[in-house]
C-alpha cells in the first residue's frame, strides 16, 4: 500500500493536528466563552451550509471518481475533466439558491419559536455553502492525483485555526460582536477554498482548460442519469449528519443543540482515520470494479483491508474516549452543563464506528452499473431517521437524537451490505474483525479491573490524582491492546507500520 499508506499517514497526521486545535477550541474556548445557545448557532449554521453545498455539488465528487477512468490520460486537464468539475457545481449552486428563497418561509416557521437566533443569521449559510462547495470540488480533484494530505491540512488545520481566531476575537477579547463572528466563519471557508485552488495550480499537474472531445452522446446520457441519481441521493445522505441537530433545534432549542454538538464532536474522533484512507482507496476500488472484466478480487481485498483497519483504529479510539469520559466532563469548563451529553457520546461514537468500518461498501456500489439502487437504501435511511428522531427526541431528549442516528445507521448498513454482496460480489467481513472485537473487549475488561483496584485503595481522590491515574491507566490499556494486536497478527498493515517504526528507532539509535 505504498502511496496509500504514505498519503493516509500524512492525511491522518494533518487531521489529528486539526483535532488537537479543534479539541482546544471546542472544549476550552467555546464552552468557556460562548453560551450553549451561541455554540448551537455556530453548529446549526455550519450544518445548514454543509447541507446546501452537498446538494449544490450535484454529485461532482462521486462523478469525478466514477468517470475518471473514461477521461484518464497523460494530459494535465485529463481531457477536460477538471473543467467540468468547476462548471457543474456552479450550475448546481444557482439552482439550489433559487430553491432556498422559494422555501425560505418554511425554514423560518420551523425554527422561529425555539431557535429565533438561527433565523436571524440563516442568510450567512449561503456564502459559507458556496465556499464549502468548491473546497469539496478541489479536494475531489486532489483525490484523483492521489494527493490528499495538503487539502486535508487546509480543511482540518487552517479552517480550525481561522475559526479559533474568530471565537477568541468574539468571546475572549470582545473585539467583534456576533455578526462579526459569523462573518469570520464565512471568510475562513472562503480562504480555505482559495488555498485548495492554489495548491492544485502550483502542483502543475492539473489544468482547467476546456476539452469537449470526450463528451459523446452516450457519455452525456450516462452522466445526466448518474447526476440525477446523485442529486437525489445527496438530498438524503446530506440531510442525515445534520438531521438530529435540526430536530433538536426545532423541538428543544439552540442550547440543547450546543450540548449535542459538543458530544457529537467528541464522538467524531472515532471516524477521523477513515477520512484519509477512504479518500485514497476509493479511486483504486473504482478502477478495479470498472475494469474489463471487473477485478473483484482486488476490490474485495481493498474493501476488507479498509474495513478491518477502520474498525480496529476506531474501536480503540472509542474505548479510550469512554474510559475517561467522566473525568473529561469534570475538567471541561461548564462541564456540569455539557455532561448531559455523556450517553450521547457513546451512542454517536458507536454509530460513527459502524459508518467508518462499512461506508466503503456504498462507494463500491456507486462504481457499478447498479449504482442507482443505492438511492433506495439512502431513502430508507432518511425515512427511518426522520421517524426515529421525531418519535424519540420528545421522549428521550438529546439521547433520542443519538439513538435515532444509531438505529437508522444499523438498519441501513445491514440492508446495504447484503445487497452489495449479492450484486457486486464484494464484502467487508473477515476473521480479523472478530479479533478486533475480542481486543476491544479485553481492553474494556482490563480498564474496569484497574478502576476497581484504584477505587479500593483510594476512596476520594483529588482531581490531580484522577488526572494522573487516568493517564497511567490509559497508557496501560493502550499498550496491552497494541501488544495483543501485534502478536495476534490482527492487521497486517498495522503490524507492518509497527515494524517500520521499530526499524527506524533502531537505525536512529
């Protein structure tokens, strides 16, 4: 996995740097200097922009990967492919801009009672959406070049630094008001899109020069049908990550949305490694499936490899988060308020673990002639999520939103994976995944044994002692888990990375 491994490692490092910045921003700036309602506003505003940009994208990111083998050659413009990645999203933005103003009244009525602050700032979602749109376009182009590290650095580090500056200017230094904070968010995403464009141009491996020679009637028909499918699918899949936030905002208010957002951010750390690895592997799966004849052996190998590694890394992260969750809320500024989202963290983290381990199956299906059937599964996902959110939030509060997300995801992936196995012939399951579950169980049992022993020795520990104990306990659990993974040969890729690290250490010494 030469270039895959290198780009994944670089992308993951960039992502975790961003996570560190985001961690400080979210848990020690937002919770300290912004009210829960203001936190909820920034979350819902970005969620709305994300939804709008995903729809306006008209499936360009997936279309780029699907039709890349058709355009692929040695030229810098890939026979006009990059040009179309600029034009199509712009048309989509204009179309959905019209839809936004047509349905503005419905949006206002849905949020004006419990979240009037969002109604006041809803127009700012439009420029944010535009900049998000082209960030996604330029990232898709970088994915074709198998160069995802720098775009990941821009998204995960630069954007977070810009937002951090805005929060400090607003909450700590009081240089700007809430209007200014929202404007800073807009500018930050605008600069992010510009930096992505500059990176592509300076790489000298890409050109946006138009080329109409490859646009045959057959390709145009295939593209229009695929785009129609993707737009419909995007309407479903883009709603899903933000659905619970919108329901909570409308039914409970922005304060509860802020609590849910903090819990969701903690849970998001589980899926971080999947972002870089999926982006690198997807073009290779696309080439394998769309080759003549389809190379299902290679596609299945990549599918299982990604699923195993994502499950392993994600489960370890989930366990390390959960065994320290009480201490985390005790340290967090205004933690007593945000601790209401404790169980939301576990439920959402489990949902994200399932998604990171099996989402590559949806990508595999999208590169086949049965891609359109994925729409039915995403429709099932959306309908089940809407039903569960509407039913569970009034009963269970913010935990209801988390349960709705988990329940709908489990139902969706059971149906999807069965269908992918039947139609495509690929599947993500392997014996290694059973080993991963066993390692996770071992780590959990070991942690609770250590907690039991410490609890017997010291009944009322100080906060400083609890922090030190948590560090030592986390190290012990992690090292034991890593040793078991290595000597049990759970993942060949992980073992190879460990061996390379050990050889490098020996060379340096």
